[in-house]
C-alpha cells in the first residue's frame, strides 16, 4: 500500500505533538515535524520514534516566513498539516503546497483564513488538490454536530451549538507568535447569528442576543456570546426548516471577560500595530492567573424540531479534559476519512462540512472524546 508522508508545520508545538501522536497511533503515515527550532523538531521526532515502531518520524527546520525554505521543506511531502501559529503566511504556505503537489489541512480560526484560501480555490481545483481548512474543535465541530443531529429529525427548527473552554494556561508553553495570533483572533471574531431566515450581526455591547446554555455539572449554566464560523454559513441551506442556528462561546474567567478583553479590544482597534505584543502578554497573564479549575472543554448542541409529527428535542455534548486532544482528535478523525479516499475530492473544504458525521463521531469517541447524546423526549445514551 502507498504510504504517505505528512509534514506537520508546528509539529513540536502543543497541537502539533498531539496530532503527531494520534497520526502515528491511528495511521501508517510517515511524519516530518517542522518548525524554526531544529533541536526541538529532532528531539520530538526521537521521542516519537522511541514510542512507535518503524522509525516513521523525522524533525526538520522550517520557517513559514521564508518562501525558499518552504519550497525546500515541502519537497517529497504528500500532505501538509498546518498546526503552527502562521496564519499570516497562509497564502505562501498554501501556494507552496500547491506547487509541491501536496494536499492540506489547517487548524486555523479566523475568518480571514478562509478568504485567503478561497482566493486560491480555482488553482486548488485545477491542481486536483484537496485543501481542508477550519480543522480542530472550534471551528471544526459545530457544523458537524448540527449535520449529525439532522438525522434525528424530519424537520429541525433550531440548532445551536455552545462551547466552554477552561484551560490551565500555566501548564503550557507557547511560541510568541501563538500568543499574538490568539489575541488577534479573539478580537477578530464575527458576532453573527442566524434567525428568521437571515444571518444578522449582533451588537456585542448588548447581551440581548446571548444565550444561556447548561454545560452540565462541572461548568453549569453559562451566558454565551455569538461567534460565527464559516462552516455554519451553509447550515441553513442544508436544513431549510431551521429558523435559528449559530455558535455561542462562554467567557474565559471574570477578570479576562469584564476587564482585560474590553481593554484589549478597544486598544487594538485603535493602535493594533504598536500594542499587539503587550496586549498578547496581558491576555496571557490574565488567562494564566485567573483561570481556575475545573479545567476542560465542552461543545454542546441543542436542537429542536419534529419527528413523525411529534416534538423532538436533542442534546449532544462532546467533552475532553485536555484542549489539545480536543483539537487534534477531530482533525485525525477527518484525516482517517481522507486517507481511505472516502472524502478526498479536489477543492477547498471545511473540516466540519467535508466529514461523514456518523463515522466522525464514532472515531472521535474511540480516540477519547466523551460523547453524550440525550433525547430530551426520551432516553439519554
Ligand atoms: N481550531 C482549533 O480548535 C484550535 C485549537 C487550538 C489551537 N489552534 C491553533 O493551532 C495553532 C498552534 O497552537 P499551539 O497552541 O499548538 O501553539 P504552540 O504550542 O505555540 O505551537 C506553535 C508551533 O508553530 C511553530 N511556528 C510558529 N511560527 C512559525 C514559523 N514562522 N514557521 C514555522 N513554524 C512556526 C512553533 O515553533 P517555533 O516558534 O519554534 O517555530 C510551534 O511549533 C495556532 O494557530 C492556534 O490558533 C486551533
């Protein structure tokens, strides 16, 4: 069988390492772990070669800001996994992947990424390449959960997804570029919801369109603010009976939500270039200092509609204690479908919308995500 070589850009970072571990565990691919620190890349490769048979991993230097280096690095690679905080080099990475004949997935967040990749969509199709963006859990899960829930209904009227994310930031070391990218993404979010037949931007200064969602015994009932992901755009087209959909996110902690976030938001809207570094440090300090246990991540769907003429009310809750497993497991579940050829097709796709949702859910559960489906009119399972 043809054994593929996957390059993970950011392969020794927090997300990259878990992706590497799961890809080695779940597939037969060879891995190249890449980043700007050759020692770290080689040390991570050695660790994985000690843990997994077959000497399948190598570590190399790669710098996404250097086009010549990217071209060299992508030679002989079948598939590029972007797990690096390199959002601003998305076009260069994608173009180089196209030139080198690689397929592609990223775990980027921001709305600008999709627009950047979409500008290359004709080139991607012409090159017969499969590019997947929006991998991970947010984005990456919300639209997949709604598509999965659709099978429980004859007609779905409301399908909203909420997320709570409480990470012990003290436990992790991040690259400087990751801290900066995180703040850029947090202030760049699009507050859109779908109601009564249209996508509508809400006023983030008012809590009128926030929703309260119950995330269970550990996280309880939380107020959640709308956050649009590209993957949701086509949901009302797939389910035309929907009159409410969207993704909603709970806050981080009281200090970050009420003081740090508004301060950063206004500061960066005014002087983004000068203040980005100090603001990223402030955010990091605030998250590390004020985030308290219980730690963990939950993504929860609430859907209401009709089945066989009766009211139906379904809740599906996915959770994991570790944010990086919660990120990497959906990506690997998607790549399992890509690797067996069942979803590979030329074009630009979103992880949440290209996956076959039933197998996606089963594979995520097998890899350690806790999945609870509750039929509120019947039994939980
Ligand atoms: N979709 C989701 O659900 C989700 C969840 C979590 C994280 N993420 C995203 O995943 C990315 C990584 O997050 P993380 O927490 O794993 O960060 P991290 O631990 O700091 O890792 C970032 C990695 O990127 C590498 N890198 C940074 N700049 C680079 C460059 N110019 N060229 C090559 N490599 C570079 C870093 O290595 P060097 O600095 O040594 O080069 C490091 O290996 C971020 O973009 C984050 O937004 C997405």
